[in-house]
């Protein structure tokens, strides 16, 4: 099962074009975090679990409009710190250590 098929199965309510955009954004986040130059398709193959979790986080963020908690009396709203494509600890656990590039 490909990453696209998994995303469609997990989130049939989300527009497929939006999922394609999220896939690219997740690949960019992983590329920047790991300090690598791999193409998106290579990142998708190597780090599929991390990409699925990143996209899941973004979809959850969008569905709640970024609200973490809401209190009714004397109205209190708390917003999430994560905008959706942040590499959190759970995602970091799915990735290898960051690659260090030497200058020179």
C-alpha cells in the first residue's frame, strides 16, 4: 500500500489535492530537520511513518482550528503551540539522528 493510499484510507474526508500538498510539506519538514538533500519520493520511502504522523498532526490541527482547550464560563481558549508540521518528540522517535554536515 502506497503512502497516498494510506492517507486516503485514513482520511477519506480530506481533499486528495490537500493531502498531496501536506505530503510535500511533511517531506520538507523532515528534510530540514535531518539536514539532508533527498528528493521527496526518497523521503516518503525512508520515513513513511514519520510523514504519516506529521500529516495526521496537521489534519488534527486543522480540524480543531488550533484550539487545544476551551472553557465556557468566563470564556478561556488555549491554542496549540504546534502548527501541524513541527517535528515533535513522537515524530523524532521515528527518524534517525540529524545528519551533521562538515564545512570545508
